[in-house]
C-alpha cells in the first residue's frame, strides 16, 4: 500500500517514517529499486516539508548509484535529471532549489545535464534567485572533472584560481589529484593517504576517498580496496573517534561488485 500511496499521507512525520520503512524493505530485498525510484520521482514535486524533501533527495542519490543496475541507471537518468532540474527552476524556496541542485549535480550523467552544469560553472547560465557560492562552483567543477568532461583539467585549475578563501583553496588543491583522469595519479593520491600526516584533515581525506571510489571510478579503485581496509586499525589509533567509520564508508560506498565483496570478506 505504501509503495502506491505514500505521497498521499498528510502528516510529514508519518511520511518520513514510511520512506525509511520502504528503504529498509529495499535493503531486505522485499522491494525492487526501480519501483521505489518511480515513487520518489512522483513524490518530489509535491513534497513541501523541507526535511522530508531532503530525505527523498538523499534516498534518490542512494538509489541511483548504489542500487540500480547499470542499464536501468542509464535508462532512467534523463527522467531523474528532468525531475531534479524542474525542482531547481521551479520557483520554490531558495533552500529547496539549492537541495535540488545538489542532488542534480550528484546524479548528472547525460551530455545535456553535464552541459548545463558546465554552463552554470562558467557563469553562462544561472538559476534565478539562487546565486552560486564559491563552494557551489567548486562542487560543480569537481563533479564535472569526476565525469571526465572535455577540458576537465583546465576547469579544475580555473576553479582553483577563483577560490578566495585560503583554507578552501588548500582543500581544493589537495583533492585535485583524486579527480585526475589518470588512474596512476589517483593511486598515487591514495598512497599519500597511507601517511598519517596526510590524513590530518580527516574530512579532506574522506572527500578524496569518496572521489577515488565513486561508482564511476570503482573498477580502477579495486586494487587499493584491501590496502584501505588494512589501514583501519591504524586509523583507529591515530584519528578521531568517528574517523574509522567515515573512512570505511567513503572507501566502500561506491562499490557493488563481487570482487569488492570478496575483498571485504
């Protein structure tokens, strides 16, 4: 019943609880990802509660990258992008449009979506009433480089030159090798993380791991998966109390292959 009627529930807390219930059904294998994604796409345009909407957008990103088979992801991508772009341009609150834009840049894969992202980054297009911050433009540049768009290296260098805040500039420069199109450069970045001094900024290290192990790059990251898991005890000794969990989550989050499963086991 919920998989057909959930968006009709009038109470926001009940809707949020129901979405969490359906996600657990998905993880238990009782609900296929495609019907749940269809339900999310139907619910997003009508959802007015900000917290429930953010829950839906996070669930959409998880469904798209972690649960859909490659063929289904490619087939559904245009509809997903259209729904999110309509949310960005739909005239809702600035926070709602910003949430849709974050989700859009996270799942964009088609040439049309990447072209719009590049136009936003280049300031050739804009979202009315939603000026992009330095962080927004940096995220756009990183997502475009991750997808290997033409001229990705120059795009990253141009964004680095744009950044005025010294700490954000240092973070962006630190992460650039993790976005490189050359797998050897990415592996060298991972090798740096084996040095505790390079993990001192733990959020930076996790962001780099997330780029290295993104589903689009997961195959090339497989050789380092065992090394990354092997560092967990040292990370537990040398890092913050939450660092081991964050390290493991960003290391494994983009993987779904049998080879990755065998490595974990």
